[in-house]
């Protein structure tokens, strides 16, 4: 059964390379799972058809036979169930992977994404600055002591956390956290990430060309 | 194997009834899984022992034989693997439960928790107000059309989402969302929630008594 990853047909340049279908592309590339790309027109993201697929009018969504899922974190856990490459099968390694996937979503991104969103309007002071620093500092301690979050090897938890930390403004704010810098750079140097990133850039560049016709 | 839920020995009154061990207590009560409570002194939450258990100095954590987990969302998914009561076993129902658990953590709480945190300092304007409204509005549409998030019946996704929405300041802001109000009230009327809530209140009240000695 071929997997289908849903994303936008086109987005403006700033988010390119960061649209969250990249997390699913990357996971598939790590495992060697074949997949195809399906698209919703960026302008149609609040259409009933797309809201049926993604109730918050976002991407990605994943189709896997009769199963469809939205939320990149949910899609990653679904893909991780398919391959030990993404998540160990032993109970301890699996639990570690799960807790760090959820940490990425609910302890780091719950602060870093709103921090980033608030930063877009250039306020004199970002009210989430201190909270973000405390979370990153705790994560720095963890990643000063080991190379990977879970199970002493690369898992989908690293894929997600590195994708969270590499967001431009956040990556640029990592100076006080050398372990997080090294970790982000190391995980995003993986060939599967580079392939997924290039494929997403190419996808949106092709859309520019098609729209220019 | 008995489950052990880790929480604080004591917290000041405001968060009582909302400390996140309640999510795990509630899940265990739904299933009838026996569990015991273990505690870390509130003042020792940044101790090396507790950071080894929860690297962000929070609660809860869950011990299940050789497996230990932190992050309430991860603990809920771990518990859901034990019982169909919390998560259907068919692939479609399981995927729906998973996507809505992750939505609670990464689409709703990623906005509602920072909105709440920023609100603590009573700013003239909360920069996350509009974003929160757009997320709640999308969720209102979904829950105007059905009683449960996933699989046409109660799942751990409802447990989590109702626990997110019942936070006092958020519940008080739900006037524009009658379906969310009704949903939150209906899900938190479940006997398993009421038992978990009372047990948490009693736990902290007992700690007051012990500390007063």
C-alpha cells in the first residue's frame, strides 16, 4: 500500500523548507517507505474538503490505505509503528521514544511556536522569552549528556526535536545552548533529511513555475 | 504489575484539581486499572532524582514495571495501549484517537496554555487571543457535529481534550462556543473523572494536614 502525504500545492517563499509535510517525508526517507504527494490548493485550505481532512486547515495529512491521519506528530507515531528504524520495539525503548516525541510537541513546541508567533510582530519584549529559556536549558542538560533523546540511537523523537529546533529564529537563538546547536546540526545532516528538504523545496519551486504560466 | 503515578507531595491551592497526574488517575479509573501514587516533594522538583524521572521538573511520570514515562500525553497513550476502553483496536479508530490526542497537545494546548500563562500577568492585550479564538472556533465546528472526537465514542482523546478545556480561565472564555461548553461539561461529568478529581483534592488536602503538624 503506497502512503500518500498531503501538503499544499504552493506556499509563499518564507515557510518553504519548513512546511510540516517535511516531517513525514523525512520519516519515510529514513525507512525507505515509498510515498506519493497529494496537494490541496493553498487558497482552498479552509474548503470543506480540506477541513474534512484537517479540521484546523493545516497540513500535513497522511493516507495509508483505509487510514487517514492529520497532525504531524500523530502521522510520525503512525509511521514509527511500521519500522524499528524510527522506534525500537522493546518496551523501554518504545516508551522513551514516545515520551520524547510528546515532549517535543508539548514541552518544547508549546513554548517555542507561540514565542515565534509573538516574535513576528516584533514586540519590545516577548512574554515567553523566560519560559522558552527555561525549557531549552533543561533540554540542553539532557543533550549535553547524550547524543540522542531515546534508546541511545536515532529515533523519530530526534527527527521531530531537530525539526522543531531548526526553525530559523529558534536556531538563531541557540547560542547559549551549544549541545542543542550541535544536536540540531548533526541530526539535520542526515541524508534522509537533506533529501526530504530538497524534495519540498523542489515541490514548491515547481508550483511557482506552474503558476507563472 | 501495579502502575505507579508520580505527582507532587503537595502544591499550593490554585492548581489543585488541575495537576496533570489527574489525567493518568482518570485514565486508570476509566479502565479499572489499579495504581498507586508516589510523590516527589514539591520543593525537590529540580533535584537530580526528579530530573532523572522528568527532565523538565514537572509531573506526572508513570512507572509500569521496567518502563517509566514522563509527559502526560505519552503516559495516556501508553495506558491506552492497555485497554480498548481508552482506544479502539481497529486501525481507523486507533488513528482517529491518536490524531485527536496529538491535536489536543499540539493544536489546542500549544495555544491555550501560553495564552493562559501570558494572561497571568494581566497584559492590556493578550497577543495570543486571536489565534486561540481561531483554534477553538475550528474545534467548535467539529464538536457541533458529533459528541466525541474519535470513533463515535468516548476515548482517551476526549479525556485529554476535556481536561484541556476545563482549565478555569479557558472554561470561562468558552461562551462563544456552546458545543465546547456542553462537551467539556459532559465529559467531565463521567464518574471516573469525578473520582480522579476528588482523589487529587484529597491527596493535597492530606498534605496540608501533614505539613501543619
